[in-house]
C-alpha cells in the first residue's frame, strides 16, 4: 500500500535519526511488516528510493523500547538489516 505523503528527498539528511537507525539495525525499532506502507521518491542522485512508513498515527511499528513519539512519522530504508536508516518527520 502506498500513502500520499510528501517528502523532499533533499531534506532526508536532516531527517536522519542516528539513534533510531542504530536501534533499527539492532531490531529494536522497525516496521512490524516490512514495506506494508511506503513512499517512492528519488534520492539526491536521481536513483529511485522506496521508504517504508510507520508511526503512532500510521501503525505498523515494532517499538519494544517505546522510543517513538506520537507526533512523528518514521521512514525506513533497508529495514531489518544492519544498514537500516530511519528518518523522522512531523506527522501531517
């Protein structure tokens, strides 16, 4: 399922959460179901990018340590891998 969420790919570096990315790589902050919800965009080099979506308002979040904030949506790149990156943005 694809959601109508607008993300400026140029803003991704500013949205990166290093602590949540580490937790993701350690399987402590992930999507419950990988890519159940996602967005498609192009990265800075123009390559296609598909990011999974999860959060309190969206659901689909595996967060046993309760690190999520209710006002945030989380975007996942390479979820459930050691190279996972988590981006955080304000929920609409």
